[in-house]
C-alpha cells in the first residue's frame, strides 16, 4: 500500500458505463479496464491528474468512492505514472454495494475540473 494510506480509492466512470451496473449491482468498468485485465482506480491525490490526462473534455463522468478496507486481497498497488503506486482491482466486477458515495464531475477542454469536497 502507498505511504499516504488513504481510506478511499476512486473509480472514474461514464454515466453510460454505469447504466447496466445500476441494475445488475456489479460494475465491469471502462473499456481500458477490460483490455488491461484489472480495474483502474486513483487515490484522492492522483485523481485530478488522472482526469486531466485521460478524461479531458468529457462531461458525463461519475466518481465512485470505494473504501479500501472493503476490497481485501483483490486490490493491488502497482507502479504506473512516474513510478507512483496506483490501486488496481483484480478478480472481476466491482460490487456496487461497496460504493460509499458518488459524484458527477466534468473535465473541460484544458483538463480542469472541480473535485468533490468529500474526497479523502
């Protein structure tokens, strides 16, 4: 686990990708999650940069907050951008019952956004 030891990690999703999950109770993730074989998450300190780099110009985004303690051994911390450790969830879809809260977010064409006040 990274040094900062956060209570939550965050999944960025589109409203469209969450539609089926709301009925099924399980979220399979974004297309990149399927192709990489795990679900990408960010910590609160990584979230703004992830949004800027990968979601520029998108207005239909939802941030899902998931308590780290609820994910068990399926969660791995692996180096990515600049050697930072990023949380990755292995072993299938995310149980939507583990989502503590969610918030809408938009990222403008320059990569700017306003993050939810509830981030920890």
